[in-house]
């Protein structure tokens, strides 16, 4: 019998709260409708409406494109202005490491973080 799914509160959040609001504000600042943004990205207007109300998980697949089209950094879109996140470009190696990290089990993630911290000293 498979293990039951963890409670919703244990699910990791990809995008911090407020991403939808920042998408909506940036879209409106450009004078775009939800249809305009949806067409530019290649999704439905309904998808954009759901992103803007933080109700859809599919935004993560499009975050980079949304940020580019709206003239924002990904860090600003995710964390807002004055965020503590560095506004640096992420290269191919960094993205590969992030993908591998996300594919790991939680206990392996903890080990990887300890190892990375040790190596960074």
C-alpha cells in the first residue's frame, strides 16, 4: 500500500506569496491586459488570472518568461523590491545543480547543503 500524501502544509512552496500581485502590478504598469500577457507567453487568459491570484502552480514553468516580458528580474518577481536575494544571472551549471537538488529527497538535500557550505568556506 503506498504511503499517504503529506498534508498540504508540508508541501514546499516554489514561489513566495505576492508573486501574483507583482505580476499583476507589472502587467498593469505596462498597460497590458491579461489577454496581452497571455498571448505573449502562449497561455490562456485564465492561466494569467490564476497566476495573479496565486491559485495556479503552472506559473513556475513560465516565471522566467513572465519576468523577461514584464521587464523584471526573476528575483524581483519572486521576492519583491529590496529583496535579500542576489540579483545575479544564473548560469547553466547553477541551474543544473538546482535541478539536481530539487530531485533529491529531503534528507539528501540537507546533506548536500552541509557539503556545499563546507566547500564554500
